[in-house]
């Protein structure tokens, strides 16, 4: 049995986009807000802020979906353990779509992060009721973290 890896910080925000940026402190706070609100302990969450090409490639390679998506989540731990995983956010999608939802670029990125972390703790949006619950929680956590009005975003 090997020792579990140790991390310098429990949340890593990786900017892997050549042209776009985000407030990494706000996203780090949001990850903590979601996990605290869900009563979950944190081992490590990496949020990788990338471009269309990267997120689409991961979607194709790991989920067999050959299309753009706004966020992907990969859990690296069992659901009953401390949360450990990766969230890949498509900054290009956020930049293209935020106005459609009457929000800001930063809030749209934050929504994707909240959505991805909710997947890491076990939420599923495969059904209408699951989507509605996740959207309600996204609104709540964005508002708690001071990152949005809590009533915008995807219908």
C-alpha cells in the first residue's frame, strides 16, 4: 500500500488558457463554500480553467462525448471519503455565453465551478429534477460566496 499524496494547498486553481483569466481567490473560496455547505471534508480539488479544445478533448477521451461542454468533473475518491477530484472549466464557453444568462463572465465561470464541485460530492443532473436541484444549489452557493445575485444562470 502506498501513502496517499499530500498537497500544499487543499484547492488548486490552474489557469491553462492563453488569453483568459479569472480571480483564483474567489474560485478557491467558492470551492470551500460548496463543500462546507454540503458538510463534506476536503482532501484536494484542482480546478483547471482551460479552453474549448482541452475540455472537448477530455470530454471525448473520458466520456465518449464529442462536443463542447462548459464543465467536467472527475472524482478521485469514493463518495463517503473526503472530496478529492478535478474540475475542468471551459473559459471560452463562459465568455461566449454569460450574456445569454444576463450575468457576468466571472459569475458564469463561478457557476461552472460550483456545478463541477457539486458533481464531485455526488449530485447528478441527468434528470430534470436533478438539474433543478443543482441549479438551486449553484444559486445558493454563488450568493453565499458573494459571487453573484443567485438568480441568474442557466434555466
